[in-house]
């Protein structure tokens, strides 16, 4: 099933977060074409009466003006340059990013505003932005976490049907590390028979 991309401007870019090691979240997209069966965002979609079952990931909201709104928010005199997490409710490097480049634009804005940030992704497309991520890593201590819960092909195809193969994500980790970017691997293991 192909995703339907809805181009919609946003009123705000940053969302305040409580109880996490970061103070703010930033999601250039709402919805995720990766359709991971274990994604906690499905619960929030269900509560908001949006597709959370088989239809989950079929509709992606593209926040067309998110970088401009972010620039305004970061320019406020009240902004304290607290850490921002990209990808807390969607994957910022899902396939839509290849077309819309909103995550890249947000990385540029955050770096220009001396704001530290982290990215969580399952998308090897992140390597496209090595140039801006190198600068962000050295200037504001930005970090990239690539999620690779399994290397088992059967488990991957069953639980992460819209993601790139795990080995391509491992290659992305190597490329980011070779570029001097602070990179980590998030591994929440999916063990056949135990977590399925």
C-alpha cells in the first residue's frame, strides 16, 4: 500500500516534552511509512482516531513550512538552546524525506541556532546529509541513533515491513562514523518466539 502525502503547513515546530532526557521534540512529518508493528506511536494514533491498524502508515502529513516555523521559534529571546529530539513520533528519514528534505532543513536551522539535537532513524537516507550532520556534530554535539532491532530477515520483514534492510542501516552507521559524526546504534532486540 502506497502512502498518501498530505501537504499541510504547521503552526508550531517544537513540542515540549516531560520525563525524557531531552526537553523538546521535533517531527517534520506525522505518520510513518515504515509501519513497524511494535511502534508505540500506533497507540497515540488510535487515541486520535487515526489509522493505527492495517491502515497505519498509509497517510503521512508533510509539514511543508516546518523549517521556517522552527527558525522563528529558535530566534525567540526566550529560547534556551535546550536539546531537541528529531524522530520521537515519526522517522525523520522515512522515504518522504527523499522528496521533501524537511529534516535536512531543520538540521540546518538547529545548527545555526546553536541548539543541540539528536536524531533517531531507521532510514539509511540519513547518509545523504553527512555534510550538514558533520557540522552539527562538531558545532553543537548532535548525535544520530540508527535503530536496528534485528538482523534476522524473517523477523525484519514481519515487524518492520516498510524499512530498509538492517544491513543497509549498518552500512549507514559505518558511513556516519567514518565521517566523524557522533553515531550510536539503538538495538531493542526482537527475538523470535520471545517478543513476537
